C-alpha cells in the first residue's frame, strides 16, 4: 500500500478543492469586509453619534468618517493612476475625466474629487436610489472601468501597486472598488436627472423667456426716481413687540445666514477663524537692499552703462526747449534791421523747410518761394501773400517776437533739414564781428525756426546742407557759448542723464534678483518652521487620541513658533487678524489672495482654503495676491463652528429685525400713496409733490441704463449699477422695464432699505429693432450663460425636493 503524499492528495482531491475554495472566498470576500468593520467600530463597539437621518435609515459618525477617509484615499489613488497612465503614453478614457496639458495636471477625475461628510452621505443616498431604479455594478465592472482609466497601459498587478503606494497601504482593494462603485452609481443617477435638462446641449427655457433675458441685456431705459428711506420710520415702530412675533421671526431666520443684500433676516452664525499671517512684499525687499548699496558701486555701474551707450537722452522734438527759443527769438529781433542780406539768406530756410526736397539747395535764391520771403520781410507792402508773408513780417517786429507761442507753432512745422538755424543764434549771439555768418542764422529765427533751438543733434546734418562758409563759423563758436543753455551742452549725441537722476534706477536693477531670491528664501524658511510644527502637533494629537505612550511616557506638547519674531528676523511682516468668517475675510489683504497652481495661475482662494475641508488649525498655506504681488504664508489658530445661537443670545438682533420689517411696511405704504398721487396729477412735477426738505431725494436724471451688464462669454451678467441710487436689484429693474411709460410705480432696492417711487420716461430701441437683433444667432448667444443658470437652478430645485421627500435631517450639534 502506497503512503505517498501525492497518492493521499489524489484520493482526497475533491474535499481539498472545496476547502481551498472556502478559504479563498474567506480571504477575498469576508476578510476585507471584516477588516473594514473592525476599523469602523471594532468588536463590541457601539454605534457612533448620528450625523444625519432620512426616511429609511441614518448615518452614524464612525461610518461616515470611514467612508470619507476611503473617498479621500480613492482620490489620491486615481490621481496617481492617471499620472502613471500619462507617463506611459496613455490617457484615461472614462467619462468626465479632464486633463490640462499646459499645466500638466488633472482637472477632473470623472468622480467627485472633494471628500466631505456631506459628499459621502449624498453619494450613498444616490447609490441607493440607483439600485432602486435597477442600476447596479459589481466589482468586475468597476475593474473594467479602471482598465479604461489606465487606458490599458497597466496590468492589474501594477494598478494594485499604485494603490498601495498612493495610499501608503491605508486603503484595501475591496474598499477602493466599493468607493468607485458608489460614485459611479451616484454619477449615473445625476446624469439621468440632468439628461432631460441639457439634452442635445439645449436649454430648458422657452423662446419667450429667452427673449426676456435678451431684453435685460439690450434694452435701455430713462427714469425719474424718488427714495423713501425705511430708517425714517423706525421711530414709529413698536419697541416691545410680542413674544409670539419674536419667536416666529427667529424660527423663520435661524437657518439663514445674515445677508446685507437680502430682505430676509438671518440669524445663523457662520464659522469664524483667527489667523496669523506672515507676508513679504517684493518692492519692500528691493527698497531695503537698494538703500544698502554703497555709492561707489552705483557710480561704477553708472559708468559701465554709460560706456555701453546707456542713459542717453533722446533727441528733442522741435519747439521743446522754451529758454533757447526765447533767446533765439530775441536775437532774431535785435539784429536783422542792420543787414537785409542775412535776413534774405535765412528767410530762405523756412521756405526750404516746407519743401524738404529743395533743402539741399539753399543757395538757389532765385527760386520764387525763397525770394518772396525776404522781399516780404523788407517790403511790408507785399503782405498780401498771407501764408508766406505774415510770418516773416512778424519776425521783423519785436512786439511779435515776444510771443513765443506763435514762434513755437511755426517751429513745429520746420523739418529737421533746417534745424541748424534754430541752433545757431544761441552760439552766435556774442561775436558781433562775425556778422555775416552769424546774422544769417539769427534773422532766420525771426521767421519760424526760432523754437527749434533744442534739437542740437540735428544741427550738424543741417549744417552740412548749407554752404561751408555759413556753417563753419557757427559750429566753431558752439563751445564758447556752452553756458547759454544746458541743452546746448547736449549736442549731436543727445547727452546722457546725470547720475543723481538715475541713481535709484541703477540700485533697483542691481538688487532685483537678490531681492526675489531673499524673499522666496524667507517665505520658504518661515513656512518650513510652521509646517514642522504642524506635523509635530498632528502626531501629538494622534497620540492623545489613541492614548499612546512611548517608553518615556506621553510626548510633550510641542510649542508653537513665535511668528512675530520670525517675521522680524526674516524682514517680513506679521499680522494677527480675526475673528473673520468666509465673507468678512475677503475685505482683508490676505483675503484677496489665492494659491498658485502654476506659473501665475490662480487656484483656490484664501477663504475657500481656510474655510474648506483643508482649513485645519495650524496648517500653513501659502497664497499670493495678483493685485499687489504680495506673498503670504498663514494658518488658522482659532475657530468657532457654524452654529445656530439660541434665541436668548440674539434677542436684540431679532427685535431689531422685527422692527425693521415694520418700518419697511410703513415706507412701502408711504411710497405707494405718493405714486398714486403723482399718477393722479401727471402734469405736476414730482419735486412739487414731495416735502421741500426731501426734494434732494428726487433723481430726475439717472441717464440711460440697461437692466443688466454682460461682461462677455463665460461671465455671468450683473445688475447695472445706477450710481445715484442705493443698490438697486431685480425688483427695481423689473418695475422700470415692465411698467407703462410715464406712469409711476413702487419698487424696493435689493436689501429692502429704500422704496423708490419711479417713473419710466422711455425705453429704447423699439421692439421691432430688438426682435430683429434677437433673430440673429450671435445676438442670442449673449444670454446662453443666463439660460444655463436657469437650468442649474432647476436642477438644484429638483435636488432640494428629492432631499425633502427623503426627509433628510442633519445633526446640527455636529460641525460638518
């Protein structure tokens, strides 16, 4: 009889296979579920606090927290899987996946990528609804989806390896598949709900409603308005309203947040936080480093740049140098009376200036255009030639020469070919012996080009066009007359700007690179210290939660860094701000900053980060303001949860809101009475119907305005801001654009603090013109975004009704 183990295996093959199958089922099905259950509650555990309840069940906190962590790890895994797929030359090909190739980052995974307790509960409820509708997925279908996500570039083993690495082994394959399954079913229900709203990329609103939206953007109105202030009636309200009225208003508003742009009161208190902010301004670093540079360094750099051709003064335009022009005009008036020849010679220059082509032939005195001017200058009788003769005639009269404005205008008409004439008088003023060449330059300034004294750099080329015997003496005397004008010292090359004028510019050039490097290093060092503390604090709190003690007992609580001192050490600014909520923080400088996702690409804003899921205590965040260029590194050090305060704590606010509602009713009644009175006597101006001390509140000229302003594709239109009035809203605009012309109506502003008695004077253009415009496809596109918002609001209303039908209730005692 054989005792071989193979013989025993052969004889007992069937029971062994059954046993191995049972073990495999236990390992791959039962154990993952048990592991998940153990991590949620553990053996003998009791149910956690209820987070939310609905008709048919409830969600306990332990379960929700575990599913939310699994959701977070699933998002990490899918991001890593997408990176691996793209690295291997593939691209995830599942619905909803989006990738930005420029920024090289995933913008949408195809499932909800924002883990939260609310997202977890919504996904669970939608998945349950999918099952009731007959939709279901098993793990094999989910694995097929993962294969498409990996674009078939990774094997199952490689996908499992990505899962372990991305989640650090904190998420098993079973939990990952369950998470993907839940979110895919959730997506299926949402898409089925939306399919009727956005089928074929069409809007749900009918053409008539679309036309009404079109009118809001394209129709204009003129109106007269008178404001009735609600505050004026507060003194007439009941200071001690009944307890029943107080309790009723409190119940109506306790779920709403206060909103200054809403007529409905709100008493819910939003979550607030107190923040430490360290910031660095690039310009401040530049200024500090520039101030520390020695003057020798700056002068050396100045000399180097000048030698390289830097800091040159650009050529002056004709007529810019007023001092030189006045001197030239004075000289031109003093000397031409003695000698008519120089006058004749110079009078030719303006004529040549008008004819650049002839400017190279200054000696051609026989040309009529050149000859007329000196003749006119000597013979006033020939003044009947206005265009050419008036200017030389004026040049011979000292009274006219004192009018630099006229000379300036004439000088601006002179091209560069004769600008030497404007330059010569300054240099030839002193030597009387050189009458002929010098005087030939001076009288010319009488006629026109006196104002051209500035552009010295153009003098030499002009001189080359003149006869040699004229230009040389003038050029020879330029150095001697250098004291005449600072501009005369900046000759043909235009000169260079003085050191003191460019000193600050040079300093900034030298330190800009160092300033940027130092700023980034300072911010990085402070952020590292903050991050190190954040990690130590997280470890300490985890140990406390788990009652963990090391060999030496429990760890000591880490000490938070002194950010004020750190900021001073690194030449940064420190500020402690708060408490602020997500709205009020936007009024602060750091509240307008945002995280940077790429090169000058803005990501989540500061309020979104600090009041979102990532806004934990002592978690440093770096942001930047695109308006100021300032860089911030901040963290939240204190927070208060979103709460509904009891009535006794906010009784004063509730009573104030109740009295304001009473005053609003009184103001509405008064406004309506005035509108009726004005409609009964249409010939009487509104200013005569209101009290004399209130006539300043009658606005008769509001200009022509539309209902809404559209800022272009992708931007939602906004209510037109009428500057004279106080935050008008849809109610006011609807009254203006729908009531009969020349008839008074009443409408509140957006917050309900003012009631306007308003009359529409006109609406343009005509309906025929507007309808013709509306028939053009490009014109109708302007309301596409508005129509999309209408569709979104329809879906939100549908979702709200579904939640109401489920009787979904949140535990308000928990901070979601």
